[in-house]
């Protein structure tokens, strides 16, 4: 039982840093980006993605095809260097709230 308790503590500490741990790390784009680096359409897709909307819902709201929305997201991912839309969404939400990466 002692081994199981030690293992659980190690697993928990891997996920949840304690009070002495370094500050939380935030997603950082490969270069400094601002809203001026994106087109209005890309910003709209970025905003709706950050709100957690699925691609098909974004396409429907913007009266664009699903493939157009995915193309915008591919450009956004390439510009930021992020690998997925979840990281992109977190970065944009933090950026909008003034959190500097």
C-alpha cells in the first residue's frame, strides 16, 4: 500500500505543480503576433474557434464552407507554429485577456 500511495503522489505531482513550482507556461507562437498579422476573416475564425465552436458551426455562422474554415485554421496554425486548434484557441483567449506569453 505504501508503494501505491507513493506512486499516486508522484503521478499527482506530475500533473499539479506545488507552491514552489515554476510559473505556469502558456502557449507561445513562434513569433510575436498581433491582430494586424491576420485578415478579418482569419480573426473571425480565430475568435469563434477560441469560443469552442466546432468547425461546422463556424462555417454555418459565417456562411462559408467547412473547407474554407479549415483552410483559415491551417493558415493560422502555420503562422503561429501551433500543432492543433485547441492550443490555438487557448493562446488567442489568453491574448484577448491580456496575458502575455
